[in-house]
């Protein structure tokens, strides 16, 4: 008799993935190895997770502390790129998926598995991200999605769990579906499915209600090196510590709540509430530093490409050629994004109050309106404008003025000298 084929399951410890451990064995005959990646979400204990996995029937349970790799290799490059999906979502959930897929592939190779599995449903983006990232890294591995394939609703799952002695975690009682890691908390379902309804206060776990926050707030200085945040108020911090600390400070001042109706890759619009205090603060600070560090044309092109970066991350294409190409562009733009940004967090708002770069392109002697210090050549401006406007002047002379409004006869007051 040949040994059963192995499958590595991305395991959260929740009901879906606990039931999946047993189901993969029972229905598909896999020997199941679980993998849990600690990305700094809502704190769970590694010993507790492995115990749950083994109780559910896994033959081995791996728990990996992947927090630093997550922040250094996925989060910070995306911050440097200025990438926010649809202009608002810092992509916490989306960035975690390619890393978990990579870990699944590594464990699969180590454990001699022929398949990997995840607990995503058939309606979300995450299934796409896992499937596509795995395909990009290990096309030989099969990807199984039990929750997408089985025909069980919530109550069926609970019944299945009870029948197989799998305990139902207490968090399953919440009406919300939550995914969290260091870069943010994503919440959907329940009362949030009505986009007209204001999110109830119990949705939020990382941010104080801005209405009840201290109005003075807190001021802090973020130090960047090559576009990466490395210091808070002069203190050098490891990547994951820096993000964790800023989540606390910005969060207690109500910064980081995002309420968005988002376009999923699978064609659905969905109402999502995010909490991302550090991400909101750091994006504001990083963008402010770029205003003094980047030349105009680079800044403008980068803005366009940041949307591409956000979309490819959202769509699960992290391990693709476009991300590689964009990463080279972004890295080159960050060469002089070194300096400090001072921000104030108060009542849910982060305000930049100062920025300075080591090699700042901002020149006071060029910008000043004070005649004595001014080095700007005003006479040269005349010649520049003469040529800059030349084609429009030619066009008006030869083809007539391009006017899109009839002569304006607006109410007017005129007084003439006698
Ligand atoms: N809509 C977000 C995304 O696709 C977050 C999904 C979060 N999942 C959850 N179970 N709440 O990236």
C-alpha cells in the first residue's frame, strides 16, 4: 500500500480551517500538515495553534514568525511605491497572501507534499492570490480550496465540527469576518454589508473613536532612509517594531479608519472597513518626504505607476514580471528619499507639519519672495514663457482662438475717472 499523499494547509486556527484539516483527510485522503504564519495580527499563541491543528487531525503543525520578512519584503516596498488600492486601501490582506503562499511552497517541498490548501471561499480575492502565487512559485503543486469546494454553510460546519470532536472557536460568534496582520485589520460581513449603514463602533479594535480623542493629539518625527522608515523620534527600530509602535500611537489618536466600497477582482463590489493606523501615517509621511526629494517628472510618473503596483498586489500578481520591473523603477526613485517628516496625529487625522531631506530639491533662495535673497532669474522667465507659449500663440494667429465659452456677460461694476 502506498503512503497517503501529503497536503500543506494554511491554517488560522479558526473553524473553517479546523474543519478543513479533517475534511481533506476524510474526503480527499490527504495527510495534512498545517502551516500558520505569524504576521503580527490579532495575537494568538503558537502553542495553542499547533495543539488545535493536531487535535483536528494534522500530522504536523508548523508555526512561523514571519513578521519581519513581511514588513521588510512586502510592506515597505509597497509603501515606497506609494501604493494604495483605489487610492485608500493599504493592502494589508493582499500583501500577506504571496508570503503565505511562499511559505506553503517551502513547507510542501520540505514535507514532500504534492498539494497545498487554503481556507478561502469562492467569492473573494484571496483564493485568486493563493492560487496564482502558488502557480507562480511551484506550478507542479496542486492547490486545493476545501471551503470553496464543500457544500457546507455555517451551521453545517458547526455540525461537522461537533461530529468530529473539533472545538468551535469563540470568535466564530462574531458577525464580522476579520483578517489582521501588522499592516492592518480588514473587516467585512454582518451589518457592514449595508453600505448606507455607519460601521458600528464594535467593528474597531485598533483605533479610538476620533470623536472622543484628545484634541491636542501627539506629534512625532519619522526618519526615512532610501524611502524606508527606520526611526521614530530619533530612535532606530526594527521594521516590525516600528510598525507596531506606530499602530499604537496613531491608533489611540483615532488615525487609520477606512470605510470603502471596493471593486473585487471577481467582479463584486464589497463594503470593507479597514483599520491601518501605521499605514495611513507612514503613507502620508513618505509622500511628504518625496515632495522635497523627487524631481517633478519622476514624482508625476511615479504617481501613475503606484496605481499599477496597487492593482497588481490586489490581483495577486506579486510574483510576476510587472512587479519586478516596477520594483526596479521604485528603488531608483528612492535613492534620495532620506530625511525626516514631522506629523501630528489628532482626532483621526494625520497632518504633516514639516519635512526635510538630506538632499532636498527645495531651495529657499529660489522659492523666496524676498527680493534680497532671491537668486531666481526673473528676466529668464520672460524668455522661457515666450517660447513655452509660442505654439499656442501660433495656433491662435493661424487657426483662431480655441474658446469653449461664449463671451461672458457676468454682473459687473465699473467706475471711470472723470
Ligand atoms: N477586501 C480585502 C482584500 O481583498 C480584505 C479581505 C479581508 N478578508 C476578510 N476575511 N475580512 O484584500
